[in-house]
């Protein structure tokens, strides 16, 4: 009995330590979620400014040098940016994204015969994508980018991705770019989403041209309109990638928070079971000692 009680006491101590670690991870995940969500909200005003700049360009001028689609687009490659995670304890975060990317690219492959270049941001999502069947041919998985662990590191990451994409477009290896990431959701923690970044789709251009300028003073684009439009498109891409990265990191931490909450619940249930077993064994040990005392007392009484 003594060994069993001692063993339970050690298990209870280990469980308390594990619960402390889980509580710390919960606090860190909650803090990170707030940080990344605040970053997404702070982009709204800047995105609106870029959007109105594009409105001015599209309503007044249509620049084919920037938005045209190649006549041989079916033969050119596709660039794919996928945000995942580097760390574990996120449930099916990477598996869900890999499956979503596979389904979406299968649809794209029906119309495109060119090569695909996939920028996988996150070591775990890269390994998941490498295991899928579509990665066996006509796909290059690149892991040049490290998933940022803070808001300050997102800007550098986005800049590097845009530079690499521009290099591939100048080489003529790709003409379309798609973005995949998780977006936070109230009901289901997160949901995988995708969008076509390049070329600017006709529907996106139509949305810009259909929007009305907020004042009666119509804008005028300064000389070198194509250069201005290219700069605005680059800023649009920057905001889109920054938002996607921040939303993905917020979703990752939300998934980790949910996993820690489940773990904490399981630990508390295990704690209750261990405490009940400990008290039951301890009471049984005390009862046995009392029985020994009573038996000894009765034996002494009978001898008298």
C-alpha cells in the first residue's frame, strides 16, 4: 500500500507541474492571438488607402503592362504561397491546409499544364505537402522562408516573398500566383482560404472600378501612370501577404489555445481521478492500521 500511495503522490506532483506548463502555454497563445489580430485590424486603413489608389488608376486608365494575362497562360507555371506552422500542438492545422491546397490545385491543374512553384512557409506544412500525390511531378517545393515568431518579423518575410515572386515572373516561369492560409473564425477556430494574387483578376478590377470615390473631387493620376500602378499593386500584394501571415499566425495560436484547453481539461480530470485514488488508498491504509491496533488490543484483552 505504501508504494502505491507514494507512486500516486509522484503522479499527482507530475500532473500539477504539467498543468502549470499548459497554463503558461495558454497565456502565451492568448497573448499572441491578440497581437496578430491587432496587426490585422491596423492594416485596414492602409489597405483602404491602397484600394483607393487602385480605384483611381482603374477608373481613369487600364494599364495592360500590369494587369494583362499572357496568351500562353496555360503553358506557364503557377506560384503558390502556403502558410502553415513550424511548431506542433496545433491539432490538424497543417493537415487541413495540405488537403485544402491539394483540392484547389487539382482544379487549377485542369487548366494549367505548366510547372508549379510552392513557397511553403513553415517546416511542418512543407512536410505535409511533400507527402501529397500532386507533389510528385511538376512541382517544386521551396523552403527559403522561416515562419516569423513576432509581428516585427513579418515585414521582412513578406518582402523576401515578393522579391522571389518578382524574380520568377521576370524569368517567365510563372504567370499566376495563389495564396493559401488559415483565417480565424469564431465558430470553428479557423478556416482555410485562398485567393489569386496575380494577375489581378477581372472580378477584383471590377470591384475597384465599381467603387465610388468618397468625395466629389475626382482623383488625377500623375505622369508615369504605369509606374504608379505597379507601385500600388506591389503595396496591394504586400498588404495581402502581411494580412495572410498575421491571420495564419493568429489561427495557429488559436488552434494551440484550443489544444491546451483540451489538455487542461484532461489534466484536471486526471487530477481528480488521482486524488480520489490517493485518498481511497490512504484511507484504506489508515483503516488497516486501525484494524491492527484494534486486533492487538483485543488480543491483549483476551490474554488478561
